[in-house]
C-alpha cells in the first residue's frame, strides 16, 4: 500500500520505517530540514535502539523516502497518517496547530483519484477527527473551491501506544491496535495495512526479535470518539498507577514499610499487575503530563471536575521535588554545594527530555544556589541544545560527574549506573549523600559501602 506520514518524530519515523520494512511504500512528510537531511543519509535524528539499521535497510530497499512537499506524499497515498506533535498550551489544552497545518495540506492535495484514509495517529483531544475533517475541507476549498465529495476520503483514529526506547518492538508486537472509523471501507483498508502485524506473518527483523508466544495481535474496532478516549484513558491510568505507587511509598516511609516489597506483594495479584508500580521521583516524558492535562481540560469543558486526574498530577509534582527535599534534610545548606545529577532523559533508552523529572530537580537545585554537574549517556547534547542558558557543568562520564560533589541524585536509572560499584561512588563522594530517585540500589549494600543513602519509600 502507499502510505504517507506527516511528522518524522518519535512516532511518525518509527511507524513509517516499520511499515516500509513490512513492504509498504512509505513517504514521510517533514518540515524540519535537519531531520530530512539526517534521514536521507540513513541517520536517525532521535536516539532509538535499532532505528539506524531499520532506516538503512528501508532506504536501500527504496520503500521509504522523505520530502517536505506534502503533495508528493499525499497524492498517491492510500493511507495518510498524521503523526505531528500535539504539545500542551499554557492552559493544558493540546495545541492542534500542527495537526491543522497537516490537515489543510491534505485537503489542498485531495484529487479523488483514489479513496484515501486520513488517520490521526497523534494523540488528539476527543472530537479531533471531526476537526480534521473540517480542516481537510477548508484546505480543499482553498486549493480547488467547493467541498470534496464524501466518498473521496475518510478520517479515522488510530492512537499510538509505543514507548520510546522500545519503539520498534512495540510497533511490531503491540498489545493491541485500536481503530476508530465510521466507514467500513476505511476500517478494512487499515486492517489490510496492519495485516502483517495483526497476523504476525512477517519475518522478525534483527532489531526486534519476536517475543515468545506472540502469534497474533488483537484489534479493537470502535467509533472515532471512543478510539480517541482509549488513548487518553490508557495514559491517565498508567500515570495514576505510578502516582499511586508513590502515594503508598510516602506512607510506607512513615510507617517503616519497604515500598519495593509492598509493590511486589500487590503486583503479583493478577488483578493489579506488577508493571508501572515503581516508586521514585515520578513520571515524565512527552505524553503523560500533556495527555493528563488535555483530558482534564476536556472533562472540565463538560462541567466535570476529574478529581483523580488532578490528584495524579499533584502527587507527581511533589514527588519530583522530593529528591531535593531529601538533599536539604541531609546537607542542611544546599547553597554552594556541588550536586551530581545522573540521568537527564525522562527514562532510560531515550534522548527525550520533554517534561523530564531531572529538569525540575536541576531547576530547583540551581534556585537554591547549588552547583550542578550532570551526566547522561545519551541526552546531554539535547540539554545543551535545548537549554543553552542552563548553568550546569557537563561531565564526560558518570564518575566525572561525582568529582568534587557533596551529593549524588540519581534521576534516570540507565543500566550503566547499576554497573558502577558502590565502592567507586563512595571513593568520590566520601561521606557525601546519595539520593536514589529510582530505588536502583539496595539500601543495605549502600550503607555497607559507607554511603549516606536515601531512597524513596523504603
Ligand atoms: N513520543 C511518544 O512516545 C508517543 C507515544 C504515543 C503517542 N505519541 C503522540 O504522537 C504525536 C507525535 O509525538 P512525537 O513524540 O512523535 O512528536 P515529535 O515532536 O517527536 O515529532 C513531531 C514531528 O512532526 C513534525 N511536524 C510538525 N508540523 C508538521 C507538518 N505540518 N508537516 C510535517 N511534519 C510536521 C515536527 O517537525 C516533528 O519532527 C503526539 O501527539 C504524541 O502525543 C507520542
């Protein structure tokens, strides 16, 4: 099938490259010249395990190409994905300007030569499929005058659930594919597009071996509004699960329970499940905060105050700054102290800094007058580029970051941190303090190594 994808970011690039690898003919449409140049050279502009290899292969097979001319991609496409960003506006509402631009250019390029399905893959507020339809009509009117006939196109919803760091794996072996559309032909087209994934009929690529036992992928076929809501509900639930673990961690600390034991104890209950129950300095990333805000705004537009969603966000906000509070308790004076921060990305396996807890911690440390020395194996260049004014010292290695430090805050649990013996940390920090924001280390071992160690909820 011919596929066009608006936006070659974390979602669009991975979706496009995976579909191209499965044999579809994919054209990415992107506005950033840097991203276009990098992708044309087979270099992924984002850090995502296996993506360079996948790009190299699909470019060589000539099933993937990239352009900045929407019409080039759209005119022959059977399916057009909109995978542009939907960042939050100051009031929490999703900013739909990029979705609108994409929809207008789709409308301008509609010709009726073939029936086309336009798919919202970006996370868009409930009801956005209707808006996209209107914007497509506006674009058509600009380009051609009049209204495009209904049978030329359909707008569908197909939310994305991939996780950065395991994005290729998640795209090939998703827990489910959700499709929301009103026209039967559009649903059939999307099922056919995803058939290799739904039936698991493709040979697994070297970057993403097929997990044992995956023989098919369930598809949820529904209406557009429910499909849009599924995405928000999923992210709200996951964020709530983590905030719940943190709430219990805060109580556990006070009564002398160990949150790691407690969450293991409840996670083995199949009704609860053990994932997303890690206590720590909270969730971040480009999706949870933004989607929680957008869902809250939607609820309030309809006169409903979503108390649970507010609580999820409040718990998370406090949790981020818990690391700094701990530091104040231990060091008393933070002003003029050197604090190492290990990890900047919102989670391991990605270079994404959007809404990363480490950023809130660094801001607070700087506000309190600390000197901050940072290290992250992948995300440091992004920090330099995105926050050039931030007065932190960049260190080449994790151990360099400890040099001269009075304390260490672990903000992201990159695997390489686990490999550094606690005795090495002690050699640098001496009687300094470790604030383990991700419960990476065993408290007993840390104390045996002579460190002043503080964890979350244990
Ligand atoms: N990142 C994730 O893990 C993830 C997971 C699931 C869903 N989502 C959702 O997917 C959407 C995209 O997220 P992302 O992380 O990939 O964003 P991103 O910022 O990485 O990528 C968006 C891309 O769209 C491009 N773009 C903007 N306007 C354009 C236009 N008019 N034409 C063509 N390209 C344009 C940007 O230059 C950018 O490269 C969001 O709605 C997000 O909530 C993201």
